[in-house]
């Protein structure tokens, strides 16, 4: 399995977030990638390849042009105000307010975000583009006949909506990849999101479409971020009715409970009979993750990889969350090794 990686992700460094009432260094940090690379290298997984540049058109097939333009200009607009600190949104629209993009950068940051988890620094936009290129290079590989590929995207993407950043996510890499597969001739594509947090952006992007099945296994939004999407009764709308499946689980869920949801999600994927599968791979389901509340252990990820392989589909793994830096590499490598050796 080829591993798609670029050091350009390091441009998104020194960023912060609002957590527990304080501005703190972000849990989503560059060391995550270093640990993954060390672990997959030790297993002999690979080879590593650089992503190829695909331009903005595949991003614009999923994201609003005004939003992409904002991401490209945000740091320049922020520093034009004489600021040198990381740019963090602090104003948001309440129900009943106008949906008009402000001229001021502070207003733009709130207009295009839903939380204070997406901080912009000088290299953020370049890193975001590189991450999308990694996912699209994975699509290139699948389209060329590869059984599987792993796009080591950073920052992650599954919380990003068509016109909104949040939850560390700016461009929805999995959604961009799914749309690219459709544009290249795949009749149906399935997305299986195994991150601890619900992939609200991915759900929203495809919610009214029947050509992309979205399955999420995640913490119950009554207890956990993103709180306002991810309920079991969200099954799609219009042409998408029946093509969105959420499997919310309570805090403290262990592998036995989690794997039952995985079986149900895999059943939905089988019934859909897609031409390709995208896995939004988050390993923040791990029992020692600092911002999560599930109880999976490292050997469980081998079993997850094997179960995904049993679907027998061309599969692109796209990196999402996982913040127990000391274990993230082992858990990602276990997933990929389980898939490869199934």
C-alpha cells in the first residue's frame, strides 16, 4: 500500500485552539505525522510517495468558491491589520442574523467557521492544499488499479462543510476524494468514517445525494463534539434519503460495542455495492486519547483493518483524528497492517 505524504503539512504549526476556557496549543499538531511515519516505516509499510498537485478545481467541486477564496487570503488579510499572532475566530452568527460575508477579517473568520478550533497561521493554506492533493493522489492510485492507498493528510478534513471550517478541518479531504472518484466514472462511492467524532461536514456535503453513501461510527452528539449533527435519525434528504447512516455510541464504549456498529455499517456498505470505499481514518477511539471517551485498545485496530479489507473494495484511507501522540503511530499502522494481511 502506497503512503502519500508531504512535509508541507509542517506549515500548519504553532497554531492554537480554545479548549476548556483557555487558549492552548492545539491537540492537532505536527508530531502526529512524525509518529505515524515512524510506525509505518518500522513495519515496512509503504512506499512513501509525494502527492501530485491537482489545483483548486477538485476542491471547488465540493466547497463554495467564496470559502476557498477566504482560506487562500485569510492570513494576508489578518497580517494586513498589523497582527502577528495566529488568527482565531471569536465571533459567530446567531439564528436570525444575516448571512452576508463581512469585509473585515474578524467577521470573515466567524462567517466561515463554526468553532474556535480552526486557527490560521502563515503556512496553513499551503498545508491544507497539500493535504487535499494527498487525498487526490490516492484517487489517482485507485483509478490506476491499486487495491488501496493511505493519504496521510494533515490537517484533517471531515468536520469541514462546503463553506465552513471547524474541528481542526479546513478542506474536506474525504469528500474531495469521493467527488473526484465520481467525476472519474465511479457510479457509487461509500465513505466509512471511523473517527471518534462525527464527520458532520462529510454528512452535510452529501446529505441530499444518493450516489455517495456516508456511514459514521462516533460518540453520541448529546455528549460529544460536534453536538449538533450525528443523530441516528439523520438518514438523508431528498435524493439522499436512506444514504446517510449514523451509529452514535455512548462514552465508555469498548471494542465489543464499537465493532457491532462497524458490522452494521459494513452491512450498509455491502448493500450499497459501491465502486470504491473511502475510510475517514481517525484513531481517537483509543482508550488513552486525551480528548475522547471510547475504550478501544491498540490490537483492536488490526481487527478493524481486517474487517474493512473483507469488504473487498478499492479503498482509500484518509487520515483524520487521533491525539494520543505516543500511540497514534501504532494504531494507524495496525489498521493498515490488518488491512494488508487480511
